[in-house]
């Protein structure tokens, strides 16, 4: 009978340990490091313009480029390789992310907080381009958005690559 209790207790501990390991999902926080945008002639692949943004202050120049609006992540929470929450530079709002990293939903405003009269460039909710890639390597998360678009300044279609690099927040 003692052997039976030992087997039951051991099995219970093993199952509990397995459940605890599979249930513990790590969320990693990242912050903006740099970004770049490169637009090419879609047909010839010749570079039309290229710009690097080394800090958040230089991001203001993004609005001056003939480039479609893209969300810029100031902070991002990534869980198992999927974006789950973020704060955007475009409007300094926080979003939860649904549909496996594809749909930004604004987090709820605190009741009684005054509504902002500022122009928000992003519609609420906002669908990320379906063809973005997220690559995580070491302490770096890189988001790459590729989009084909037209612009009245050019008589040919453009293809752009927008890359946002974030670095893992250090624990303090």
C-alpha cells in the first residue's frame, strides 16, 4: 500500500510539474532602437529613396516621405514570437494585439478621462499589413513591412521595405 501512495504522489508531482512548465509563457518587452525605410521602383528595383531613423526624434521626418502610413512601435510585448501588445509612436496610444499579431485594438480609456481632440492618423482598430515579418534574434526584435503602392510623384509603382528594430528591455 505504501508503494501505491508513493506512485500516486510521484505521478501527481510529475503532472503538476509538467503543467506548470507548459503553462508558464514568457512575455518579453522591447523598446524602439531604430528604423529604416527604402522605396524602390517596383519594375526596375532601382532605389528611389532610403532613410534611416536613429531615434524617436528623427521619426518626424517619416511624415515628409512619400510613403504610406505605417505604425511605428515605441514599445512591444512579444509572447512566443507573436506581438501581443504595443505602444505606437504615431499617436502614443497603447494597443492590445489580436488575430495572431495582425490587429491592433486600442486599450480601453480610463473612465472619466477626457477624450483627446488630437488628430489620430490611425483608424481604430488598425489592421497591420498581412505580409509583415517578425524576426527575433538574441535581444533584438525586427519587424519588416513590405508594401507595393503608387504615388502621384512617380509614374511607376513603388515597393517599400520598412524595418523597425527594437531591443529587449533589461530587467532592473
